[in-house]
C-alpha cells in the first residue's frame, strides 16, 4: 500500500528539482557570448577566416552574405567612411567593427564602452586576423575609433 505513494512522491520531487535547475546548453551559452552580426560578400575568403577567429574568441557570430551594393549600403548606414573601409562589416552590442580587427580590441571596446560608433582596421593589412600570409609577413596597422560624425582616433597599434 505504501510503496506506490512513495514512488509518486519521489517522482514529484525529482520533477520539481529538474524544473528549478538552470538549464545548461545552447540557451545558457548564447546568453554569455556577445552576438556579432557580420555582413560580407559570399566569396570573401579572408572574411570567413576572420569570422572563424571571432568564434574561437567567444563571439556568437551570425553571418549575412550581401552583394557589393548592399554591403556598401550597410557601411554607409553605419557611418563607415571610405577612409575606414575594409572587406566585412560587423555589429556587436551596437558597435560597428569594420575589417580585420583583432578580437582583443573588440573585447576591450565592449568592456570600456567608449562613446563612439565603432572601430575599424582600414584596408586589408597583412598579418591581421584572417589576413595571415605564408611566411608570416605583416604590415604594421592601426585600429581606429570612429564616430558618426567621422572623427577618428587611434585605438590600438599592431
Ligand atoms: Cu578581408
């Protein structure tokens, strides 16, 4: 007589414990990882390589492939002037990240939360993340901050 009641009680306790426990898995992981939206052309190899580096650095990356005109539209809308432009444009926590910017610089910006539109590594500097070349040659380059008004400052030198 008592056994079925005990079984029912144990089952009930287990169910409520399971319900109260925070759920681990994809939902919990994405809450911690900053979401990065990347706009690029479908054929851009160095963009893809940069995206992989961002994923390895902990960003949850969403990629949208656009044609050249649509990509230019995104850059114009986000205040990425011609002097700042590179191959791909990303948006993370409301900030623009243009080109082959190292993940550490992005993490620093997200931590410091400066009053800027974003940061950019103009052009395609050799040796920047996603722009590695055989033999390891690298061009010194700067990561610049920029505002919607087009004001730039040096954020980092590499
Ligand atoms: Cu590139």
